[in-house]
């Protein structure tokens, strides 16, 4: 069983007024609850967590029992404690998979793992998005058609400020002409990371079968083979004999500055 935790800031779905009503019609119990329901499978043990819970939803007892963490956030990125970001980062470096969705591109944890600003162009006019598989032999694209469309999406466009060591899995084209690296994988120490951009809260994107297939595949790809705790890195005793070994050896520097 892969232990999956779906974390959602869970703010937009609870806002008052017409905007909140529109989102609640799509995600009555939150994006995280809908994803849990839609991704349910015999090989997955799925838990959900949100920002308003104790320890912002991720106490060590849950985080350290998580194989793959999904992250959805938008308007509350700044409220996530740096101490939590430290703990998640350490867990990813040890081997936990991390799947960052949509506006999580500027979450503290994604920026921390990337080391870049992760900014992009965006526009919210409900235009069509067409995704293309560019890595057909990758585990994340199995069972996904070569191309599929989302009738209404928020435009995310290049330049996307992510490091160039990412492997591009999906490319998106938008009705307005923009293009975007919409699915990208990274390795950080022992952890696997997948960023997947579709998922704006006012469109029913996490009801789409292709999108769900991608996320389900990504969970299984990102699951750790093993969790590797921090290493002791100093090796004072070599495995082979070092004949010149002498920590107090004087180095002749007299000729260096002539
Ligand atoms: Zn959005």
C-alpha cells in the first residue's frame, strides 16, 4: 500500500458569496476530499489534511507516515509555517514523493525544492487548454492519450522559472496562444517531485478522467522504494589503506608565491 496524504489549504471552497458557491458546486467538501474520492484504489491508502488543522495538518505522526504528499495551495501560501516547510523538505530529501498541483507553483515548499522563483504568466478568462504528452514511455503518461483538452482552464504560460534539470512530461497550448511546461519531474536527493499545472478551483478540472489518470500514475511513480534517513557523511577511516595519511603533514608552500 502506498500511503498518500492530500494537503489542501482549503480556503477558496469555504469563502462566502457567489464565488464560493461556484467552487462549492464543483468541490462540496474541498478539492482534497474530491481527489481522495476519485483516486481511491486498492493499492492506495489516502488521507486528507488542511491548513486549519493542528500543526497545519501535517504533524510528524502523519508526515513521517506519508509516502507521497499532494499539495494544493493558492491564497494562503504565506500562512504555511517555515518550520513545516523545513520538515516537508527533509522528508522529500529522505525519499517521500511530492506532487505539486496548479497554483502550488509558488508555494513555499515548491520554491524551496526548486531554488528558483517558479513564477509564470497567467490569465483567467476560461480559455481552452490542450495538453500534449511529450514523454510517452514515462510511467506518468501510461494510459493517457497523446493529447487531450480541458474546455476551460486558467492560462499558465512560459517563461516558467523552474530549474532546467526538470524532465518535461506534458506541454500545454492555450487558446490565447501561450504555451507551458505543464507536467515536469525532478529528483531531489532521494525524493521524486512532479509538478502538474491543471487545477484552477473554479473549473471542474479534477473531475476530468485524463487529469485523474495523470495524478494517479504520478503517485505510483513518486512512491519511494525506501526512505533513507540523513547520512553520516564524514568517513575518517578509509576502506583502503592510505599510505600518505598524515593529518599533520607540513605542506611546502615556499615556492607558491615567488
Ligand atoms: Zn488558479
